[in-house]
């Protein structure tokens, strides 16, 4: 019978650090939601960047559609 190791819970005075700058490459804006600045959060919702802040392979097509949609509004 082996003893089971118990994991001690983190102390209550520990505060998790959140990222302070946008996770999109070369963006220095402060985070607004989900690690993105306000502009790039809109891009995330439209599918122009993923959760890690990377652009998809079809970024150009999606960006053009995004700009047309924005222009029409």
C-alpha cells in the first residue's frame, strides 16, 4: 500500500497574472478581453486571428470580407 501524495491548494493570497499586452504579433496595445486589445478582439470575433493571436492561412480573403462588411455598415 503506497501512500498517496496530497497536493496542497494554492494560498489564498496568490493572484494570477494576466497578460498586459495584446497577444497579436507586433501589437503593444493593452488587453481588453481574452488577451486582445479592443481592435484585435473584433478581429478575433470575425475570425481574422485565432486564440493565440495568429493569422489564418486565408487571412487576406477574410480581411477583405471584413472591410467590405465594415464599409457597408
